[in-house]
C-alpha cells in the first residue's frame, strides 16, 4: 500500500506491515471499527460496524448521523480496527503488553445516493458481519433506504501492526520468582438465543450454527474471503 508520513511506522517498525494482504486479512477478521474525524478543531471517535470490498470500507447509519454527514463533506478521516489476542504478563510492570492485530487506515468518504448501490453496500456490510444472512431476511424498503445513510470510505493508505509471542523482560528479571506468560483472549460466540416470538419449529440457520467470531465462517463451514 502507498506509504507517507501518516502511515510511517516509527515505534517498533518490525511489528508493522504495509502489505495489502496483511491489512485486508485483519479487516476481514474484525467487524468493529472506530472512525476518527475532527469538526472545528474538536476530535470525535465513533465506533461502527463496517464491510470491506477491495480498498473500500462501507459504513452505514441513520441519515441524520453527524458522523456520516460530516464525512461526506470530503474531510480526511482515520479508521482503526484492533483485535486483542492476549494479555502479555511480564515479570516487570514496565514490560507488560498485549498480543494484538491492528490496522490504521486513512482516506476520505463519499455518500452513496443510488438505491441500487446503497443496497449493494448494505449487503456487503451484512455479509461481512455474518455470511449468508442477507439472503434470508426481508430486504430494505424504499423508505428504509431513504432513512439510511451509507458511505464508501476509500483507503488511501494504511498500516498494520501485530504483536505475538511471550513477554520480553530485561535479562536480569528472568530470575524473579514471578509468574510470566500470555493469557490468550478470543472472541467466541455462545449458543444462539431465539427470539421469544419465533415459532418453535423454525430451524437454526447453518450460518449461525457455524459462526466463528475469530474468523467468520460461510454457510458451508469454509473461511470467508472477500476481495
């Protein structure tokens, strides 16, 4: 990916990457982004779901959303995504850390006006969240599409950063009688809870049964890939 001073990796650059495949892989595994932007010198950071296709991220919300309205003006924005894989417990307070995968992306957004394009973008977001769901549900009505704003955020440049492995203590601290290691963390789904008004005979969809929060699965159980 293109690199400028915005995405230059200064702190521990050996953990970083500008490779598009690495960036896309992290974006495809996660589904929650934090969008940063500034209005009249006041910074805002808003959490939101997203979907990815190529170097485009699709964001959606109410047509009255301040974030979407401001981003449509063409202002520069920053989208960050982080997956926490574990707490790294060192022998010293200073060297505690976490294992993680993160992406910082810069770019600008445009509002999608065409109903056909808007529905397509909403499908990308839905399929990113849980593959197979879009084909089961009632599609948005014309009125619902008008009430929904959808933005196409173009990734102009991005960097990824990843930490793996055990704690890295000072050599003299390895002799301390303190437990050290990694406490792995993973986003895992629990049993699906049916809606109270769902008929008892309604089967649980296979894409819900096979869903995995640490790398969503398609309805046939294979890993989802979107490019």
